């Protein structure tokens, strides 16, 4: 799997929780995240350490969105 780094528009609530709202590709196309199904800790073997994996529904697809410290990425098969 290859990492595709993306920009993400987020909401930080008063408790400090992060909710991704939109994914913005490098060409400027913006996709609304319809729903966050799950949020869980994830081991990030390539970079070492850990991050957060969000299981999201957007653009009619179920995809994993990762937050690795302060960078967001989606894993792609290409």
C-alpha cells in the first residue's frame, strides 16, 4: 500500500477530539466525509510510533484515513 497525503478540514471540539469533515486532494477537489464509522489507535510501522485511524464514508466509499502526528494520509493500492 502506498500513502497518499491529503489536506483535511477538521473540527476540534471542546474536549479536544478531532473530527475530519472534508478531504482535499492536491488538485483542490474537496470531498465531504459523510460519516466517521470508527476512530481507533493504529500502529504505523513504516514511520514508527502510533497514530489514529479513522474509518470514513465519503464519495460512496469506505476508506481508512490516518492521522500521523500532524499529517493526514489515505492508503492507496497504486
